């Protein structure tokens, strides 16, 4: 089946790799629409290369620049978050690739789900923040959520064809990031540059920092809960430094299935876009003989406190995962600006969770108010850290 794609967040890491995949399989995919937040230059370049019907720049101040950059081309240029939402629900789109980073991607992804679209979900924050609302809506509209995260793609492949009641537990793997063997004391002194040197994956800066703090794995625990209907205590995390086994599923008969592959995001992107089929690729294959030993270890939740904080937020439910996500986004941005230390990321998240009023409402209004207040609390806490 030929699919018409809208790529939300086309200028980011997942977006650019999705475009590469689409161009490699022109018989399978057409790029109908592209959106970006503020990277107008790259959006113009992509639109000139892939010739979509529409492009949307989220930052309205850059509308003129994009329109001028695409003048003379048969491409409709729009601007603003409302335009991105409308695009996600367009009738001439088959699959929406939700690749926008963070809370900013929630409304557009929710619009795609509400319209019954198939959604290739790279924006894990959508389910972290609003998992109850999104999954409830998807059941009503028939929208299919297909994970692009390598870990959740691996789980989907492992459970394909298996009865739900046969799943005993899910095992998410994590590389451990660049600081796997760094002491808590030394973590306080690591630099932003060091934190951005992921040992295995090439990703955007925000997710790379999340990987270093293990918050990324905490967010994936929450995402797995909503995607696969698995309770928190049945989701295990293991450090697997080689990043060859992307995740595993243990079944009630004692069997364990694992999905293996090289650390290349194009593989889960292709699987999400072609599910349940598989296509022939020329991507690298894992050489287990060259890799050698595949090792595993328990995560150190004393040094990497973001993981237990995420688990606690999931157990609390309601708006607490939303508060966790907002605090983390603010803290990571501050760390990237070198305003706070590495360990202050977890400290900021913990502070905000402690100040958040629990709300069990599953609505966009609740999520947006929680997000706003949590960002304010995080900013105040960071300002106090800097004033000492």
C-alpha cells in the first residue's frame, strides 16, 4: 500500500531520517507535508528537495522567510501551531510521523489520533504527558499508534502474534549513556559537551541528554505502559552497553524473545511505516561474532535518579507524568545552556514533583495547566540554584 506521509518535525533527527527512508522507497511513500518549529532554512531546503504539497513553520515570525524561499513553487506555505494541528488531521494524509520534540508535539499528535490517522510515534512525550487521553481516543477513532522508538519497536516485534495474557514482563534495554561508570561525585562536574557524546546512537541534543541521565528510559517505561497495556511493575530496565538487543519480552512459559539490530534509527522508522510487513533494506546487519559478548547490568538508580522519579510519576498517575516531563524539559534546556550541573536535572524534577498538586483529570486543559505550572516551578528552582 502506498502511503501519503505528513512529517511533523521534519528538520529534527527523526524527521530527516524519515525523509531519507521515504526517498529510498518512492513506490511506497509520498511526502505530502512537512512541518518545523523554527528551523526555516532547513525546512526550505527539504521542501525544495521533496516537493510536498504543504509546509508549515510553527514560528509565525518566520512565515515570510519560508514563503519567499519557496516562491515560484507549487507548495502551500502556512504558519502557526493551529496550522500544524489542521495538517495532522488532513484527509489526504494516510500516516502522520509525529517527530516533534517534547510537549510541543502533543496537540498535533492528538489531532492526528482524533481524526483516526495512523501515527508513527517518535514523540514519546505525547504518551508520557497524555497517555490516558490519547489511548482512549485511539480506541474510539481506530487510530493506530506505531512506535518509532527502537525499544518499543522491538517490543512490538516480540509480541506480534502473541496473546496479551502470555506476556509476563517487558525488558527495556539502555546503553547506559556516556557516564555509566562515572561516580555520583564526578557526575556533578561533567560538561554539556561530554554529555552529548553518546557512545552508540546519533540523536538530537535533548534525547541525548535524557539518555545520559536515564530519564529517557524512565519516559520509555511510561510510554510502554500505555502502548502495550503493561503495568509499571512488569516493566524492567537493564543496562546493555552494546545496544544490539533493543528490548526483550518474557512470557509466562519462561521463554524470552529479543529483537536485535545495529543502533540505526532508520530500522524502527521503516518498520513503523511498513507494519506489519517488512521490506528489503540495504542497512547494516549486526555481526555478533565481531560484537562479541552481550552484557547486561542493573541500572544504578542512586546515581541516575531520573529513572526512579519517572517510575514514581507513573505509579502516581494523573498529571504527575506531565509534571515530570515539563520539569525535565526545562532542566535539560538549562543544562544545555550550561546554567546548571548534570545532577541538578534530577534535582529540578524531584522539586517540581514535590510541589505539584495531583490531578486525575485526563484532558488537554489539565495537561496544559500542569505543564505551564511545572515549567514555572522548574524555572524558579533553577534561578535559586544560580543565585547561590
